[in-house]
C-alpha cells in the first residue's frame, strides 16, 4: 500500500472513532428532553386550564409558556 492510502485509512479511522465518541456522549447526556415526565405534562395542562393564563411568542414567532398575568 502506498503512503497516501495508509494516511487516508488513518484519517478515516480517526473520523469514525470521533463520530462514535460524539454520538455516545450526546446520547448519554441527561438533557431536558429525557427528563420530562407525564406528571410534568399534566401539570402544564392544569396551569393552562385556569382562567387568565396565556401563551407568549418570541421574536421568531414560536410559542412558549408564559404563565399568568400579574393581576392574579
């Protein structure tokens, strides 16, 4: 094998190992999406069933949870 093919094989192995390591770290990370429970979703539903609650929008037009007006 030539030097270039050995070098390319080495670079490929480095990228494969690096990609696998990044995937393993990201999948094992305990982020908020993995910690949401059914009880959390039920509590959010109860909050917005009450009169006076509202949803806000950010500068990109996406909805987000705001809560209640201050007069309550």
